[in-house]
C-alpha cells in the first residue's frame, strides 16, 4: 500500500515531474539500447566482443532485481531507491565511457548493469504507487515513457554524429540528470509492499506443468532472434552505410504503433487458450517473415521500414504470452510462472543472443545471422502449432497437483 508523507494528496496539477521522470528514464534507456553498440564499435571492438558485453546484463539482473526490491521494501521508499539507482548509474556510466581496456570496461559494465537492469521495473513500480487506484492514469504516464523512448532515439543520432562518438556519454548523462531532477521534485511517498516474495518451491512447481514448460521453451526460440536484433540491428544499419540518424529512425518506427497495438489487442482478443495459441503461432510466423526480410536488406531505409513490424510482432508476442500464462497455470502459481517466463525470455534468451548472435555476425555476417533467426522463429511457431493441435483435440485445464486435465 502506498501513501504520501503527511497524508497529503498528490495534486493532479503536480503530475508534470512524474511525466518528465518517465520521459527521461526511457530516454536514457534508449540511448544505451540503440547507440552503445555503435560506441563500442567506434572504440575498436568486434561483433563478438560487443555481443559478450551486452549479454552480461541478464546475468547481473538476476542479482540486481531482488537486491533493489529488498532495499525498496526495507526503506518503504520506492522514490529514494529509484534515485539511488539513477545516481549509481550516473557514476557507473562515467566509468564505462572512461574505460580504456576491455577488462576494465567489462568490470565497469557489470557495475553499470547492477544499477541499470532493474531501472524500468522500479520506475514503473513508482508510477503505480503514485497512481494507485487509477489504471488509466498509469497508462497515460506509460505513454510519456514511450514518447521519451521514441523522440530521444530520433534526436540522439544527429547529435552524436555532430559531436562524435563521445556524444553518447554527454546525452546519457544529461538525460539521466534530468530524470534525477524530476524524481527529486516528486513528494515523498511511503509504500508497504503487498507482493509476497516468491519461494523456490513455487518456481519448481511451475516446471511440473508440461504445457507451460513447452510454452516457455518455444518462446525462447522466438525470443532469441528478437534479442539478437535488438543488440545488432544498429550495427547492421551502419554496416550497410547508414548513419546514427537512420539508427534512431529505425528505433522510432519500431515503437510508432506500440500503443495502438496494445489497445486493439486488449479490446478485441478473446481469453480462450486455443485462440491465443493460434495468435502466438501467427505472430511467430510473422517474426520469421521479419527476419527473412532483414536477411535480404541491402539499404538502411529497408531496415527502417521493416522495423514497423516490431510493434505488431513484439507487442503481440508479449501480450499473448502474458495472457496464456494465466491459462496454462493455476492461479496460485501464476506469479511464479511470470517469473520463470521472464527469466527464460528476457534473461536466458538475451544471454544466448549476445554470445551466439555475436559469434554468427562476426564469422558469417548479418545476412546469415538473420536467416538463422528466421529458422528459430519458424521452429518456435511449429511448436506452438503442435500445442494448439493437442489442446484443441484433448482440452486442457490446469489443476493444482495435476499437470493436465482432459
């Protein structure tokens, strides 16, 4: 439960700092997500080294997420925890951009990921605390995050091109300091966490449900090439002669219809397991088509246009996946199921993408890397189709203590 200090209401006229916080937090994150790979390439790193550096984030997040959640719950002050994370990220970012050897950079990146990897979830949790009881208002603030992600990506490219590769450190620091300033303008808030800590036995019990395990494994097949694209798409654009402006444009177009996709999905999709499995099969096939188009791209503008598919593919994949977890597991295990699913798709898939994608790109080129991604997405789609056929034929209803009920 969240409450403002001295029981003061947070006036709607004072929402602007929270809007700006979302804008600049997401803006900071997109600078790192879209342009840091290009910085690493500029200082002489090859594709495999870049991939290995970007891959350590999911490993560090396994420690960082519970640590910062513990700190937030201990102090009952999510705003203070978020400010501490951003201050730490500001210091670690400075160290990263000053590192002059691979080993010092690797160590600095480990420390940076410790503060960076839980930042978005902590920020979203803080927004929920201030907007408790009003889901529509939370959606409005999340829109400001999307605007920050899109507009900063679009504007950062020309600035970095004009300043040079050191421009990324300047933009990163400015956006982060503006986010810190916005957080400092917010009133203090106290929050007692109502979310229980997951127990190991609950996580283990989710693995007894064969359909859920299969669903997560097929999801990883689709998620790995998507994570490869997130890491290496900026490098692929520049290898084809593109500029940072075109990299930012590609990121901008990838989120152009994100909100619309989620609104349509939420309004028209049926909460039926066979329908949702059919949808995620179709989305996976669309992923395969997307990677096939990427493998044949010869101009940066083609990649920019292909990125328009991101809102449909990733948006649909994320939305349908979350809905299906609620149907594949009994209610008491759904939180644990979300944790396992997130670990598989955001953790293990990203780890594999960094090392495997970097090795493929380094040795065989971007075209082959995307063709392998197409194959992985296609096999994931086949797995989902097989699940759809079995459940359509035999039925499925998760029951505690039983894997299947036909």
